[in-house]
C-alpha cells in the first residue's frame, strides 16, 4: 500500500478525481493528501475530500500566490475533520522574492500551531531563509513535511531536527537530480515520504506528461532501488510515516 502525500486532485485537467483515485488504487495507491494552493480552489478541494474516505486535504496558499490570508481565516477553514494539514506554504525565490512571502509563511505557521495540524512546506531557492523562519516561529511544535525536496543533506538534517519529514517527488527519478538522489539515500526510513505533486513533475518513465497519483509507485520503486531496499519496504515505511505524522487521518 502507498500514500501519495502531496497531489492536487482539483488541478489535474481532463481527469475526474474519482477516476484518478480509482486508477491509483489499481496500482496499490490507497490514500491521498490533496493540497491547497489558494483559497479560490479550496471549496472544490474540500468537497473531494468530504466525498471520498481515502482522500484528505489541506488549507493554505502557495508562496507564489499573491493573495494575503490571516490566521483567523486559516484556522476557521481548517476546522473540518477532512483538513489534516496547513499549507502548502513556504518560500519560493525562483520567480520572485516578494516581501509578502515571508509574512504569509509566518501566518501559516501560526495557524498550524493554533490548530495543532502539521505544515506542508514548499522551499525553492530559499533554504537558509526557510529554516530561519521555521526556527523563529517554533514550527517544531507541529512539524510537518518538506514537500518535493530539492535541497541538500544539510538542509534535510536541519529540517528533520525540527520534526519534519522529507518527501520526494518525481524529481528524484530525473537523471540530473544527483543532489536529491544523494539525500534520498541518506534520509532515515522513519522520516521518508513519497509524493507526485500531480499534475506536475511526472516521474520517469512518464516525464513530460501530466502527472497523476498512480505514478507515485515509480517514485517509491526508484528510491527502493537507490537505497537497495525492496519496494514493499519503502511502500510500508512511507505509509506508516504518513499516518504517524497525520494522526487525525488514521
């Protein structure tokens, strides 16, 4: 059994969520965390999770989303048993370094602490700044996921020290992703997660196509081969890790 710990079921154009889930289940993927990137799509996202027992959801806005949000709004929207996480949030300096990103990140961390729900953290081209804010806001009180991890082992270590799990997407299967692969070999099994980030970043052998949750099996298999583990071991530990972090989903 596998869990896709980060996908966007509401954003996969041309595929109905029911069909995506059914197709994934034929590949042994039985649980899904569908992640919020803005409040505009949130009602649709929540509706999918409310309708499907094996789909969970988060609430938050992506760092590249310019809309502001306050703690009160996030905590109110998170007051639903189908919402198990806050985010995705974080910093993305690849496109811009807008000052609003940092404050929105802090707002999400505060909401996570108030709701006692783990964070889903997006960090791109901002490793030091991401870690600094996590420390300053005591994000260790709730922990969470460093999603679609693309940084080095030093950042992974520091994040794990604050109670975060390291989640790998299809990027780990890319030929030139040597740094990510090196981290995937070293992360302790009890801190490892897998994801698709569908519809983005489809793994080999589907690279360049629209990603979907069924493809998380390729991420798990690649990591198993990379580490000299069996597929069953990676599938088992990543599923256990997911439900250990998200106790309300168990």
